[in-house]
C-alpha cells in the first residue's frame, strides 16, 4: 500500500499504540495522525518510507509521543522537511538500518525542542559528522552510532585524530554540554594506537554514564585517559585489540560499576591493579585476554563491591586464591589453567565468600586429590546454588573423595558434571543436595546408575545423562524422584546411551511406555545390544516370558512348596482326624436326625447303645460317660444310653430286662475292668450280645478299656471280638485334649 487515507485513523482519538510494521508503506501524507493526539508509541519499521515521513510525524503528533520506530526504511537524512520540529517532551526515535550518510547541524534543528531525546542511528552508512552538529543538542540523552563507518575515510593516527567524524562528534557533544548519559560507538572502524585523551575529556563534560566502544581497534589505554569521566558507570571495551591498560587510567573519583574488557590482548597483570582503585566496581569481565601470570600463585583479595567476575580463557598459575570477596555472587573461571598438566581442585582456595551463588570452573582438566578430611572443598561457599564443573577430569578422583566433595552444599539448585570421564557415581554422592533441581551428567562414561542415588533429591526436576554408556535403569534409581512417589522429575534426557535389550531392562521399558515425564527424544530410544535389535525402539521391546524367568527355579520352588503344603496338611489331618471325622458325622446327623423326648431319634431304636458295666464303675458311668454322651450339645440334642440302674423295670427278672432292653438298640458298649471280667452279670450280657451279633440284631459292639487289664484274664472269645470291633482305652491320666478325642471317638462309634 502506498498511503493511508485521512479517514483511516481519524475516529481513533483514544489510540495510544499503533504498529504498521512491514506493510510496504512508501508515504505518510500530512494529517494522517492529526486526530491521534494521545498516541504514545508508533512503529513503522521495515517499510519504504522516506524523509517526508518525519515531517508528517512532527506536524501531526502531539507531545505525548514517546517512541517512534522508523528502522529499516529508506530515509537518507535526519532533517525534518519544512523546518518542522518534534513537539514531544520525551522522545525515542529509532532510525537504525536506514540510508543515512552524514549528520549536520541543520539536520538536528527539528529535534532541539525536545526535553529528552534518544537517537538510535546504528547500522546506517554515516561517515561524516559536522563539527557543530550537536552544539545545540543539550537534551540529547542517548546516542547510538554503532555499526556505522565513521572512521573509514582516513586511517587512524597515533591517538585516533585521523578519524574526523569521531573527533567532531566528541568535540560537539562536549562543547554543547549535553545531558548525554549513554553513547554507543561499537564497530565504527575506529583504529588508534592509544585512546585519545582529548576526545575522552570532551566526553567527560557531558556527564556520560554509559560508554560502549567494543569491536574497534585501540592499542592501549594510557595514564589518565579516562580520568575526566568521573560520572561513568559502564564502560564496554570488549574486543578492542587492547594490549596495555594503565592502572592509572581512572581518577580516584571514578564511579565505575560495570567494566568489560573481554576479548582483548592484555597479557600482563597490570589490569588487575585497577581493582583497588575501582571502589564501586560490581561487574568485571577480562575473559579471553590470554593473561600470562608468571607468579606461582594468583590472588584477588578484599574487593568488597565486586559482584560478578569473569576470568575465563586466561592463563592463571597452578594456585588460585580468592579471599574476602564478601559481595561476589558470580565467578567464571573457565579455561584458566594449562589442560595438559591438569589442575588439582585442592589448589582452588575460596575463603569468606558467603555471597557466592554461581561458580563455573570448566575446561580445566580439573580433578581432586587430597585427604578425605579435606575433600569438602566448597565448604567456604555455603550459599552456592549453581556449580558448573563440566569438561574436567573428575573421573580420576577417588570415589570416596568424590562422595564427600559435595558435602555442605544444601543450597545447590543446578550442578553440571558433564564431560568429566565419570565411570561410576558413588552411592550417597548427592545426599546433601536436597535443593537440587537440575543435574547434568551427559558425555561421561557412566555404565550404570546405582539404586538410591537420588533418594534425597526430592526436588530434582531435570536429569541429563545423554551420551554415556548406560545399558539399563532399574526401578530403584528413579523411584524417589518420580512424581508418583512424591518426587519432582519433569524431564529426563537419555539419548546416546548403550541400551541392552534383555530381561533386566523390562521395568525401564514399561516405565517408558507409560511415563508423562518429558524425554529428550520422546520415546524414540533404540536398542544397542544385541546387534540384531538395533532397529527396535525400546518401547517396542517385549521379550517372551519364557526367555526371562528362571522356570527351573520357579518349578523347584513350586514343587517344594506343594510337597511342604501336602505334608503339613497330611500331618494336620492325622492329628485332627477324629475332630474332622466327628465334625462331618455331626453335620450329617444334624441334617438327618429327628428329636424324640429331647434325644436324637435313631430309626427303629430307642437307645443309642446298651451299656454293660460292673456296679463298681457306676460313679464313672454317671460322672463321665453320661455327662459326655447324653448331656453333650454338639448336635443340638444328646444321645440316649441304656443303663440298668436307671432304665430297667423294677420287679422284672434281671435276665429278662437284659434281653428286653438289648433288643431296643443295635449297639452295645462294654466297660471292661478287672471287676467286670469277674462279674457273672457282665459275662451273661456279653454272651447275649454275642448271640444277637450272630443273629445280626446287633451291628456294633464297643469296648472301653477303663483300666489296664491283664490280657490273660480276658476270655478268648472276647479277645477275638475286640480284634474286629471298636476298642477304646480310657485316658485316666491323659490331657484334656486326649479325653476330648476319646469322647468324640465314642460318639462317632454310636452314630455309625
């Protein structure tokens, strides 16, 4: 589209922000934004607008406008056509990526009435700046001229005076006494043997707080070069090819807080002599300078304001000490020693650094060799929450030392141990790291993770074990940190390991199929061994059950258990055989029996049995036999016995009573004692019972041996009958259990 009609925005009087990026605009006619007096932010980047757009913005928009983005258009000059001026009080104008070539005093007339102006002119083609261009720009707050070829026309001289555009800029800013606080001159092709003292003095008049000149070529910074810049708080001189930096470059009144000397060529220790003079310094980066310190030790002490220090990519001595840096929070010491000889971490001394929270010591071929009592080398930094020891040689450390190395680090959140050649992780190594959330163990030689290694790390959310030689992970490794067990694990990186698809990996495969934990390659891990399964994904590995279980062992265990169970059952059945048999008969009797006069009725029988005994045993008959047979309630109703003292009819001959009452039952119980064997009445009862047995009117005869009887005194015919009928011995002195079994046998014999 070429332009917007007047009516496009006229009704949007309350509009505050408008973004028309990448809409192919080529023109902004006057009155386009006349009704948008409340507009504070206007973005028109990546269009094809020309210088005329500046006029429309200056004429139409009110003092509330604070930001205008005209970057990446086709504007060739800063000059606002028609001598128009921007009326906004506090304006930020972004003209980066246009076609600006020069800056003159007339170009900036339209910006003089703003109370605070920010100009982004980076990435243009500016190579000419008139001497008086900024003479009236007192309201200029920030100026960004980075990535412009300001110094391409002439080669630099000894002090940089060969760059007229830069000289004119600094002189104009200094003479105008601007409010400039931020100046960026990075990558402007500035080449000088030394930092120009006059230019820095002129900039010192502006009250400059931030100066960025990185990416140029400045051979050195001499004495007093920055002495007039007493308000400077941030100085970025990274990648400026600086070889010398005088310790007297700053005045004692300096307020410098942030100092970046990264990627220069300062090889002597003089730059560190600056530290005592920079009493407000909070950030210092001198990494990548190739410092070559010849002393046997290196020490930085008592810099109480320093919070961030980066000494990476230098060459420090084999003993490194940091003392009393009470405010230091971040320390970077990557690639600071000769990797060929290695570095013993016992030679890294950290004392009274209670604020240190971030320590990186990477690419130093470091290991720990010391006595076990001195292994807790980080005990002086109790607040440490990020520790990176990646790409060292901790694999050479004794496992017992390695286990104690991380003691007293209960505040650690993130631990990086990747690239250390670790083969094993001693159990208990991470037990003190109860706050740890991130653990990086990738690119080591670990073959297995011991069960319980993460038991104390309940907050562990991310574990990276990529590119090791792990063949399997058991349930005991991850159990404590899984969400299902109260853990916090959310991401597990596993790729590049040597998974062996055998029976030992079955639990891990099952877990992979069902887990919701984020995996580095999803569920695409493949088997490594055996070789014929290398194209198979772990989640698809499902071995046959017969391949994985020890069936001979299981079968042996099963058979043994069966034999033991059968033997035990048989033994119990034998011990309790009468109880079992009695219970079965009782249950059967309960189901089929009927009651008559309160006793169990046996079909065609009045009595359950006829009892033959000697009168001398009457007491036992009444106290034991009747009580346990007739008065027992096991069946719900007792069995009735026939005894002559109670049941015979008085007046009838005894012989007739015996005949009559024995006919009313099919069972006879003989209580055998020495006296009964001598009794004529008992002998008569036996003979009657014997005759009725032959006549099949009696079906069962039960002998109770009430006492020990000499076998010779027992008649032969009775002995013969005893061998073919039930014969029980009364346990006179037996246990309660023996007597209970005896009565159950009697009742069973009576119920058959």
